[in-house]
C-alpha cells in the first residue's frame, strides 16, 4: 500500500517538473526572440540614418517649415488681415501727405529766396540821382582833368573825390541803396567804406569812424553809415571832413553831377 502511494507521488512530481521545464523553455525563447527583434530595429535605424544625407535632412526641415508657415497663414483671422490692410493704407496716406507738405515747404522756401533776392537786387538810376552824404561845404572839388591845390600837402594834384567840410561826429548818410563790399583803413582816408550801388556804380566814404554796417550788409538810402572822424595827416590843414568818391566800372566820376539839388 505504501509503495503504490510512493509511486503515485513520484509520478505527479515528474509531471510538475516537466511542466516547469516547458515554461522555462518558452520564457527563454521569448527573451531570445525579443533581443533579436531589437537588434534588427537598431540595425535598420542605423542604415536609414546613413542614407539620409545633410542635404536631404535640410530639405525635409525646409519642407516642414514651409508647411507650418502655410498652416499658420491659413489660420490668420479675417479681422487681422483687414486691420493690416487698413494700417498699410494709413501709412500710404501719411507718406503721401508728408511728401505734399515737403513740396509745399520747398516751394515756399524758393519763393522766399526769390523774394529776398529780388528785394536785394541793386539798381542805380543816374537820372534819379543820389542824396548828399553830409551837409557841409565842398572845400576840394572833384578834378581829374586838371590838378587842384592841397594845402596840407602844399601841392597840386588830381582829385578823384569831393572833400566836404564837417564837424567831428557829424552823421554820414548813405547816398543810395547798396551793399557794403569793403571796409578798410589807410593813411590818406582813414576808415573807408565802399558800397556797391549796382549797375557798375560804387560809392566810397572816407575819414569815417564808428561804422554802423559791416561787409555784406545792405543799406538803404538815408541810413547813417557812421560819423566824421578826426582828419588824417593828409588833411590836417583842411580840417575834419568827409572824403566821398563815386566810381563807374572802376573809373572815378564827378559825384556832384549826381547829387540831388
């Protein structure tokens, strides 16, 4: 009885062991198969990576970027597009207006320049004549045809100007409209101002002091140009006076012939 039980137990144990062996074999087979598939996948990925060159990768990236941009553009709301168009129209209108304003300003500047230039155009009319530069007696007349006597120099010589007697600090007036083109000092006429009257005429004022205008300034007829100064050593005997000369195209002419009576 005991032997039959032993053999029965032993038979059951063999079945259990055999089942355990089968299960272990199946598990081992599964593990080996999984490792094999993993190796195959890795090998395939390496081959694909080698086949995809940098140019192809860049092309793929560019294609994807273009597709993404197109998709983003496709989803822009209509309201935003309308606003963008309105902003563009506003910008164009502002640009056009700025251009028009700039043109108007430029035209205004040109007109102003032309007006200013016209206002400063010099023209001397001999028939209209000119003012006397100062009140006083002519003590030495203009004389280029014959000589006249200069007391201080005690000699006769030609005189291209008129010498008008006056007191120190007497006012000296502009004889006509003109532009100051020279302001200098010399031994004979002291502080001397040259004024362009236009049409080739120039007025020269000598023995001045404290001139009221500088080179480049425009003067009107009757403006106070300065004052009578102490006489130079060339006119010490004649006394304080105004040296006044008139030239036409660089040549002296008799000022008395142009003074208004």
